[in-house]
């Protein structure tokens, strides 16, 4: 009887299908900690975790000077904050880790001086998807940041 080979094939197919349908292991909260090069290579952001919260500070700029002086936060909506140096500026804060990614956070964009809602999703050990948005993630923009040393 040929039942045994058919049964083996069906069992192997079922196990393969089960493995393919299983969810990928979710990222751990601390997996995003480190230094990231922003899309386009203009800056590096160091992300740290303190308790249940993330903070991301700009630690490097490709072009750190303007007219021989450190670049400032000149586009900030608040005139009182326009004299802050960009290097050392906190850009990321207030995230909550849920369902394998960071959400409910804020990201400050010094290019337009505005703060946006944001999510962070680790695509692999060296790729971070950063989605800034207004009101709804559908109304946003995604950048891919690469891990650097």
C-alpha cells in the first residue's frame, strides 16, 4: 500500500504551511537602542531607552556649521527656541512599545520646525522604519534609517 509516502508528504506540507503562517517573532523594546543614520545621510540619531520610554538625540550632522557657527534650530515654530544648537537636540520621545513596534511617540523635524506623531518599526537588525504623521498614520511620511556605529 502507498499510504505511508502520501501521509509523509501531507504531514510535511502541513508543517511547512504552519511554519509559514506563524507570526514572525516580535521585536524587543530595546532592539531600537543605538545610533541611526537618517535617510539621505544628513544626520545621526542616538536612541536610548530609559525605563519604558525612548529618547532620540541628534549627535552628528553631515554639515554641522553655517557661516562658521554650529547650525541652530532656526525653523522652530517658537522664536524662543530658535537659538538651540541642532547637535544634542532631542528629536524623538514619548513612545510606547506595543505589538512589536514603538508607537504613540513624537518626532521633531528641524527642517520645518514641527513636531509630528510617530511610529518606529524595526524591519531587521539594521533597518528602522520611521513614520511621522498628522492625526492618522495614513497621512504621513516614512523614512528608512540605517543602524550605524
